[in-house]
């Protein structure tokens, strides 16, 4: 499944890595594409949307939609 999230608070490459690693901890095969300028994270994953959002939120980022 492909999901798109609005993620607030990503300001640097470290933030992008933290979000990517959080997603890949619950789905190592996930593909993560981040557009920091638009606060957008696109994820291809077999995991439920809620689990992916929770993993990102646990890293301290605000997830909307």
C-alpha cells in the first residue's frame, strides 16, 4: 500500500533519517520518500497506516492525515 502523511517538525537530514528508520523498524522492506519542503512523507509498506503514523509520532514528529 502507498500512504502519504503530512509530518510537521522535520528540519534537517537527521530528521529525515529518524523518520525513515522509525518506519523501517516496523517494516524493513518499506520505501520512504520525504519532501521536507512540503512536510510530506510517502511510504510504500505492507503495515497498517496507523502503525506507520505511530512510529513517526514516537520519534517526536506531529503526524496529520
